[in-house]
């Protein structure tokens, strides 16, 4: 299982997307009613923030008002799961996420934890558009029920550490091991694509890789030459990240 986390400004859109009934199922709400619209859920989060506006704006304005987390177990790990199983996974993840203690290198004194368990959030179960792979979305208020701002320092690392802790507890494959396996699978896909070509052609090469379930996004120069991929990575349809260095190494060979 792998997990990602970020703080965002567009909480309204994130909640609306997360709770869209056509995309997935509502798993759990925390300090929010389940029988209200996504817009109403976000409106309640905003109203809660307004209650602590003076406290929040004492030092600086809070721009990133929402926390977005995506949890992606491997398909065999969740086979035949019910919504209750997914709910338990979400609650376990929130517990481990809050347990992470990451200090700033400058020694700034602040609460090093998050408090999602004491925060408004909504959890939904989504299916990947291509492979129907299941994954969880958690969209949370940045402000907990006591008016404290959830710590966002290295929030992506917090999510990864929490996922690794869950993997350890459940006997699942660790995210780093899974990453290495994914990279090796992608490398083999690239090599196979190259071996099947008599003459190299980017269009054919990319088509062959995409036929294996990956989407390689190429960046071209003004002269229409391929110079890389966005953010230095390519993204498979499974929502797993694969690094462009794999594609680059294959191209060299």
C-alpha cells in the first residue's frame, strides 16, 4: 500500500470530486452528517473555520484550508473487501497519520502532530477508470475541532510513513519494495517495446507502452524534439508513479 498527502486551497472541488456517487462510494464522515451534499459538507468545514477566524489569522492568513490524502492498497490486499473493511483501513490510517511526529530542522516550537481523528473529514472509495483498482480518498478540514491548524510540514512524508506502518501491521508489501517492483516492471515493458521495433519511432514506442497500461507524457521542445516528461515522471493508469529515468534508460539502450 502506498499513500500520498497534500494541503490544498480548493477544498470545495476536492470534496465534491471525492463524494461524487458516479465515481465511488461514501465510506465514512467524521464530525459531518452523511446525508448531505458534498457542497454542504465543505460549507460546514468553512463555517467551522470561520468560528476560529481571529485565532487562525493572528499570525498569517490560512490559504491552504484542506488536506487531501489518497490511499492505494494493492489489489490482492483488498480482495473481497466490504465497505466496513475500507472504513477500518481509513480509521487505522488516520490513527497512524496522527501518530507521526516530524520536527522542523529550525527547531521551531509547534505541535508536531496532526489531529485528523478530531477533525472534520470525509472518506470515499474510488475505482480507477482503467483497471478498476480501488483506492481511498480522504478530504479533511485543515482546522481541527478545537480550532488548531493541522500541521502540514512534510505531509507527504507523513502519509508515506503511515502507510508503511499499516503495511507492517498487516503483513503487506512495503511501499519502497512495491516501488522497486513497479520500476522493474516498467523497465521490462520499455525493453520489450524497443526489442519489437526494427526502427525507433517515438509514436510507436509510446503506443506500445500505453498498450501495456501506462501513460507516458512526453515533453517536446520548440523544434518538436522529445526532451523529457512532465515533472520528471510518467504515470501509469493505476495511479502509481513511475519515474521517467526508467524510460530514459530504455531509450539509451
